[in-house]
């Protein structure tokens, strides 16, 4: 583990012996990794509505990573927020869960989009992941479409009943 260690050293030359001590400072290693809970790299939500994405940040190194900043990028007009935008410190072999909120723009077209979530710490540690986010259409539009089809079918039926063979 990271820390300061003293090492006793003895040098022998002929009949002369000199002893001393050396000090070694081990800074440790840093290994930052991010993923989603369960390892699924996808999310979904409606245009203009906020959707949660749980992100796990893991330091599998031997020393603490400090000032870990969470950021995200995606299509123009999308908003990303984190409940812990900055994490003061992540200890060695420690995992922290950060709840991200993804809000697609209100005029986003239904389909799949790539967003990138990044965690970066002071010790030149950085990791990022790409998440496929599916924008879904509102159920309201499906109901309106079905009602429109029923109205047209009823109108055609009425026309044939009213003006059928004469």
C-alpha cells in the first residue's frame, strides 16, 4: 500500500562497516473505471423527460484518487446532471455509485443516440464509457394514431352505408 517505509542498509568494505537507513516513499497506483449498475450500457426515456442512469465509479488501484469529476456529453440540447458531480476521494478498491440524470432535448426524434460519461481524477486518472440512449415516443401519439385510424374506418363505413348501391 501507499506510504513511507524505512529500510536498514549496511555497507561492508574490508573491516569497515557502515550502517544507515533509507526511506522509500510508495505513492501507489491509480486505476479508475466506470460502468453502469448491472453492466448494461443502454438507457431509455422520452424526449424532454429526465431519465436516471446509475453509474459505478471504481478505484482498483492501491492509493486514493482525489477530486473525481463526473461529466457527460451527447447531442446538442441534451442536459446531464449528477447527484455527485465531484467526488472528494475514492479509496483503494472502493466503489461509489453516482446517479446521473439524462434529459434529451424536447425536440429529439425517436431513435438511438450515443452519450459519453467520463470520470476524471487529480492523479491523471480517467475513464469513460459510451451509453446508447433510446429516445421513445410518447404513448399519447400511439393513442392519437389509433383513434385516427378508427375515425377514418368509421367514416368509410358510414359513406358506404349512406351512399351504397342505389
